[in-house]
C-alpha cells in the first residue's frame, strides 16, 4: 500500500517526485562531482547554494543564511565553510556597508574546478530536458522558481505569525 497514492495531496506527490529525482540521477551526479572536486557531498551542496545566491541576488550569502537554509546550527555551518576555505573554494569577504557582516564568495579556484570537471554540462538532467523539449523545460524551470519564491513567502508569513 502506497501512502502517497492514497493522500494525493500536492505535498505528497511533490515529495515523491523529488525523492525519485534525488534517488536517481541528481544525487548520484552530485556525489560523483563532489568526489572529482575533492569535496564531501554536503560541501558541494553548500558551494552550489552560495553560487546560486551570489548569481541571483544583489547580496551574497552569509553563514547565518546558509545555516537557516540547511536547518543546522551556525557552528556546524561554520565548520563546512571553514573546510571549503581550506580547500580554496570559498572566501569570507567583509561587507563594505557593515563591517560586522561577512559574505561568502566563490574563489577563482572554485570556478576553475567547476569548469575543469564540467559541472552542469552533459548531466543526466540535460539529457532528460532535451527529451522533454525546450518549451516544456523552460516552463518547468519557471514554475519551480515560482514555487520556491511562494514557499519562501509562506515560510516568512508563518514565522511572523508564530512570533506574534
């Protein structure tokens, strides 16, 4: 008996699909890339989160933001960031506006390693997207980004309500 089939809620179906993707091509691909880049899986995930934030936002990522996103302590996240610094993938950069704020930025070495190992090129997802077609792939990406944005809004609203 499949619990997901009986509930048919969006959350259950979405989690089922994401777990299928994670279990297969995406997870395995990221594990292989991490190994090639001499990183642990979690370090690569953090590196990709910093990359995404720094290319899609006006303000770079901080350790506090990473710890919130990953639902772990600042101490644990600081250990991961320190390991990435020691491997020359990340560097801490002091904010020009507020000296107390420290941002995380990818180093040139990180870019070189991503390029050398063709991170994000010829992945199983690229092959699947090609079969899906450009129009559907673009629609899927846009919908997922919209879902992320709305989910962040809902979480912020719930945090605000719980504080009151």
